[in-house]
């Protein structure tokens, strides 16, 4: 179970360091397997900066490369050979400087001084997917005109540092399969050991049902196995990219942001326990039925 140190602090007040927190959790049966400092984007965007393309000329030995001069806020601009079709003079861009390490999953490579078709290149103008801020590879990132030249990309994209606490949850501790579940145990340890602390239960007071036009019945056949199942139907959803704070939370615990619907269910799962989003089809889905399969061998789902 991956637990974010900062996320944990949203539910319980404490001043323990990440290592002290890990030691406390291990002492109460939530054994910590690993403790690692992480960034919301792998590598923390170190070595990447906002630059401005001062000039862009066609490469004499290529039909698709361009020779650019890029201002990184230093005395002398950097010459960078770029193959993106959308590069142009005047653009504000993200540049990987010499020595910058870029990541592609578990693979990484370092930006070095190189020659492309005989022309020296002193960096790389980047696309979204090359630095982990998106999935597009249609061209280089073009920033708004108000982006400040020389600004570290980590500052521009508000990259945050956190600590990832990896806990080995045993089969009898399903209550600890969430940040709030771990926070409750940590709160008990803090109280037992004389620390001043408070537990902050997630607040849903603002939630109100304002439309009952899509009722869904819930049928629980075995209440010994499932005491309660809660659901809510939501209509007129606009499926789009999640806000930055939500994407960052998911990335920290190792989940890839998809869209706002998928992301919010993953957020609730990591915060409070399991959550699922089901596509509501009025022609056939009017009830959710829960039962125990006597001899589960195969699982079939409807299309």
C-alpha cells in the first residue's frame, strides 16, 4: 500500500519526520517496506528551464531539422537543433539543459552536447511526453507569452516533493488500505505516546442530493460478507482532464492520471477505500446486486 506523507498529514496532525512516521507505523503492525522521496513528476524536472526561441532557421543538411538560438536567461543563448515541425522564433518553450536526465518509464537518458547532421546542439526543446507533464508528442510545448525566461520548469509546473511510505498490509488489515485508515492508526499511536494531535475525518457536509431522477436499487444477499454498499448516480458529466492537485496526488502514489471520472474514483480509493465508477445505461442498469459466488473460477463482465 503506497501512502503519501503529505496526504497522511491532511487527516492527522503530527510533526514526525518521514522516517519517524515509518518507524511508528512499523511498531504498531503496519510494517514499512520502503521509504522514498518522490516528486509529482519523476526526476522533479531538474535541469529543465523556460526558454525563448530567438531565431529558427532550416538545417542545411536536413529537410526536417531546424537550428535555433534559445535564450535561457544567460549571457549567451544556447544553440539547439530541433526536429519538431511546430518550432518557431518568438516561442516560449521548455528546454532540457546539458546534464539534464529525462525519464521514459524505468529508462532514462542524459542530455549531452551533440552534433546533428554536422551542427552542434547544446540541449533539447521538449514535448509534453518527454518530460512527463502530458502524453502529447504532436510537437514541442509552446508556453504562454507571460512565461518568464530562465524559470526552472519545476517552479513553472509547481512540482512538489513528498515521501512515499510503502506499507506491507497483511490480509487481516483491510481497514488500513487507505490513507484515512492508516491515519487512524497513527493517531492512536500519537495519543498513546503523549503527542498533541487531532484526527480530521473527511467532511461531506456540503454534499446534497438535488435530483432523484436516476434511482439505483442496491441488493445485498449476504450481509455478513457485506454490511453496507453506498452509491450515488451522477448525470451530465463532462469528461475531461483532472485538476493539477488531483493529478499530482495520484502520481505521488504511483497512479497515472487518466481523466476526471477515473481519477476521482482512484482518489477516493486511496483516500478512503475501494470506489468504482459504473456507466449508467437506463435501458439495463437499474440495480446493483451483491452476492457470494460459491466456487469462483471465472469472472465475466457485461460489455
